[in-house]
C-alpha cells in the first residue's frame, strides 16, 4: 500500500511528496516532469517554488479529474439499475420502475446539495452527524486542503453513491408501492438516513475513528439501501399472488435481455465505484486503482460462476436470473475489501457471495418477504458478508495504511479487525432498520404505502403514469382488473427469474 491516510473525515488523502513516492514508474515520471518544469522555469526566470507549485497543480488536476470520471461511471450505474429492475418486473410495471430510477438521481441531486452532503461531511457536530456545508455555494466547494482534491469533486462523487442507495430501495418495493410514497421515502433516505451512516464511516465519525474498514461501501452504501428496502418490503407486504397459503409462486420478469444488459452496465460502472474510491491517482494510487479493478473483476466472475453452479444443483436449471445476481453479489461482496485483500482472497469472497445470494433469495421467499428484484439479498446479505470478510482477509499493510487497529484473522491479525467490522455492521443495521421502519410506518399510516388492489392488478404504469412502456402492445386496459395466473408452469420457487433477481 502506498496511501497515506488522514482522518480529515476518514477520507483518503495521498501524499504528493516526491520523496515519499515508492513506485519507480510514477517517481520517474514525476522526476522527468519536475526536470522539464525546472528547465522551463529557468528559461523564463521562474523560481523553484513556482515550479513546485505548478507541479502540485498538475497533480491536483490529475487526482480531481480521476474523481470526476469515477463519479460519472458511478452515475452511469443508474442506467444499469433501471434496465435490470425493468427486466425483472412485469411488463405492466416497467414505466413505473424506470420513472423511479430517473427520480432517484434527480431528487437525490437536489437533496444531497441541500442537506445530505452537510450531514455526511459537515464537521461541526462531532462523531454522529455533520452540521455544516448545507446548500453549499460554489466558493464553499473549492477547498482542496480537506480532501486532497477539490471538494466539488467529492460532492459529485458522493452524490452518485447516494443515488445508488436510494435505487436499491425502489427495487425491493417494486410493483405495489404508491408513487407518492416513493417520492417521500427516497428524499428521507437520501437526505438523512444514508448521509448519517456516511458520516460515521467516511466523514470523521465514530466508526471511522475506530478503524472500521469499508473501502468503497459494501455496508456504508449497499447495505443501507438493502435494510431500508427490507423494512419497506415488510410493511408494504407481498405482491398479490406471490404467496398462496404455503405455496411460493414465481413471478418472472418480462425481459431478461434488459436485465442482462443492466447487469453489465452495473459491472462497468463498478470500475468507478471501487477503483474511484482511491480518491486520486498520484502517490502510487494509480497502481492501487488497477489492483482494485482486478479484485473487482475476479470477485464478480467468481460470484456468477458459483451462483449458476449452485442454482443448477439446487433447482436443476442454469438460471439466468440467479447468474446475474451472482455477478452482482460478487461485486457487492468485494466492495468493502477491494483495496485491502489479495486477488486470491477476492476470488474466495466473490465465490461465497455467489452462493449466499442463492440461499438468501430462497430464505426471504420462505419467510414471505417479497423482493421482486432480489435487492435485499444482493446488497444486504452480501454487503454484510463482504464487510466481515475484510476482518478475515485484510493484509497487514492495507490495514495499517487505513489506520485500522488490526488486520485479517486469516492473515495472522487476530480477532480485533473482525470485531470492529461486526460492530460496524450491527450499528448500521440497527440505525437503518429503526429509522426506515419508522419512516415506512408513518408513510403507511398517512399518505399510504401500497396502491389499491385493482391498480396493482392492472399495473402501475397506466394507473400511476398514464402510459405503458410498450404502448403499441397494451397488456391491460386502463382501470381493468385482471386475474393473477402465475404459478403452474413457472420456474421453481426461489428462482431469481421467477421473482428473485437482484439490482
């Protein structure tokens, strides 16, 4: 590891001292660049200090633009979430789920600017919650001292993360939730519930001070959305026809082509999510970003391979939905440890994540918690596993660079790191389930959480938005209730393509 870390919000700040650069390739590049600047400066009468300032400006520019590009990649994941969720819901609810994904990003941008960024990274209220940087003006986002890059680029990158957490919730509550209820809960998740968790881990809060290790957000981002979605799914109840007595009826999505394309877009965007969390390229971080990209790739591939193998053994079919889920499970699982573990450990972490997601989807069905896209299993179950895996596989050098009190148990580090990871998982689980549970309870008993039965049967597209996703091929006339006919010839219960695919 070559990252020098500070607790300026537990945000990673690379050292840009030339003497501290340990990577020979980068050192040679910076040496040549310094020489060129010195030659240029001598020719034009510039001082050594002016040349050093010019070099520092170039390094800052490289780190900042990397952060912006990574944020753009994470933002593009919204397209992946939209296509994946659309593919896993029925045709009559496609417009509705796409609309929610559009507004996750749109509402999230305004709410993050208004209060979310301040609660996450504001520094005046100590270890629980931030208390300044609300409604930041441009001048308030130009500081580069606190994060080592432009604060504006941090704002942009973290907004993309916040939109991800909100999108996870919409998938778990798909096909039966009021659009007005969605607007209400997504604002609170993006503006309050999620930012406070981020403050705990990355914004100078108490978890970061303890050395809790979550490199890119298996728990801080993904599990937050999953646990909020879990509480919403419990309170809104299952879709009509999903559970009939003791029978679990599969409800397949309408377009696996869209779902597959969505998964690949998400995988692509994850190269902004994980490698982008280096927060720069200088001081050896470019090499670290490449190493993280390898870990991310290996874990995703292993997750998909194991998921399809487990599905084949368990259900007798090589299920595409569970395979997509397996790749995403591998991605979520490695997100916490992507910068802490060796590639062989990434394969193990992804493989276990791929197996866990299959059994988790089945488990939630058995307890009659209806998650149409498998978001709780992918982001919650595998988010927890990935976070705990850091306490098992983190290398000593990585943990030391992060400022953690210990490294992985299987790497000779004892139980301390694993204990800190468990404390973080349980604290965030408790915070999100309580706050989201109260939020959805209030919504349910005020404006209402679930659409009427006839609207659910007819489909949310026409009833909530006035048009279906495929208006030339209507499946249900406006206001007409239809009978549920899922079950007899559909895939086996527990199959992702029958109501358990993930986002």
